[in-house]
C-alpha cells in the first residue's frame, strides 16, 4: 500500500520513515529476453535456458541491471508524491547484487526514506532499498537511490 504525501513539506516529515514493502513481481524469461534485446546483453547465462541449466546457477538469471531497473516501478508502489511539478531520478550512491535472481523467481522492494534534504527549488530524497527474492537467503540487490522533487 502506497504512502501518499502532498507537497514538499509533507515529504520532509517522512524523513527516517520505513516506506513498507511492494508487491511481488515475477521475473520471467520473456522479461529477461526483452531486457537483453534492449541492452544488447545476450550473455548465455541470461538468455539460453538449456546452457544456463548446466551453468553455475542451474537456471537462467536476470541481469543485475534488470533487477535495478525495476526499482522505480516497485518504488512507486511505496511512495506517491503529489503536489510537485517535477520528479527526477538523480542517481545512486551505491548498489550491490548479493544474490542472482533465477528465472521464475519473485522479487519485491523494501524501502526506507533515509534522508530528505533541501536543494534549490525542491528536495532530494535518499532511499535505502532492498530487493528481496521470495524464499531467498540473501537479497537480489541492496541500493541507495537519490530522487529530486521540485515545487
């Protein structure tokens, strides 16, 4: 369930808050193949199910950057900022991929609004995110994302 805030003042009040957990999404071979086509990364460990079954993970795995690219749609399930004119993905402070995501796995995002700081014309938020794998001992990704919101 999404937290909705209206404007920068309400957003500032959320600093330090847990944002909750997104819904699970399945990582299908079709999604992996589409990402491979979009990026030109057709490494066999991602797109060749037969060869990947004999590889180190026993199945095809999602690209790490595919997992990372899903941060935004998962994050929008956690926080809805209204009453602003512009929302900008500002970048990342750090990203790690502790565990591969096998085809057929489900992932979700757990988020915390670590920091809200003023920037000219708006605010910048720092979100600590963990992308969990359903039933996994380790997360698929651990990241710190920066976004800016302008009045």
